[in-house]
């Protein structure tokens, strides 16, 4: 593993365990067995390191979401694919996923929140686009595309957060197709279907 990647992985581990604000540059470089000038050379600052970590790990997820929305099709199939992509993103690196969720729910003036906010704005706008695309076929939407996007993202991400928190230690296994289908159906029809 090269020094740049090592620094990002060590930072991710520490940010996940302690929170972004509680981690110092010194802790990151000590964990990596490197020096502060090395971190500054690659990233310029702790915030720059966070930015590169987010860009590297979150960008592929965002591109998959956008590609799915642009492909279009039946809203149920689109939501299923979006749910599956989100579950795969979560399963690929649970610590990074949890770090992103923690940063999303942090103080609005926090520099780390400001760094991740554009990613979540892009995610939200993509899901709004999926509902806007289907507004003509879903008669009950009536201008509520943004509300539906919030509801869908909330359903999926809250499920994933609680999946990790409620699973027995070391047993947060793969989220199966039936679970993703059930999530989409629950969103589409509510709990009474």
C-alpha cells in the first residue's frame, strides 16, 4: 500500500472510531508510521485528507446512482437498483459508510459536514430526478418528487444504519435480494401490503 492510500485508510479508521473533530494529524501519521510533512504533501491538511477520502470512496457510488437514474425505466426497478447500489456501497466498506452518515448528521457549520454536503446533495438530486422522470406514471406524486426522494433515501439509509447497529457482533452479513425488494415494496406500498 502506498503512503497516500495508507494515510487515507488510517484516517478513515480513526475518523470512524473517534469522529473527525477528535482526531489530530499527529494521530493519523503515528497510526500510519509516517510524518506530518508526508500528510501535508499529499493532502495539504486534515480536511484535504477527508476531502480526498470522500472523493475516492463516495464518487463511484454517486456515479452508479446517476447512471441508474439516467437509464430510467419502471420506478420500482429503478428504486430496486438504487437500493441495491446503496446496500453494496454499505457492504463494501461499512466503516466508511458509517463515517459518511455521521458526518451528514454533524453540526452544519462543521468543516467536515461542509466537505460531505455536496456529495449528499448530488445523491438527493439524483433520486429527485428519478421521481421527476416517473411523475407522469405515478398519479399520486402531484409535485411531491422531493418529498418522495427524502422518504426513499431515509428508508434505505436508516435501514442500513440500524442493520449494522442491531446485528450481532461480527454478523452484519450481506443484505439479500429479498431484503432490498422488501425495502422497496415497503416504501412503495407502506407496511400494510
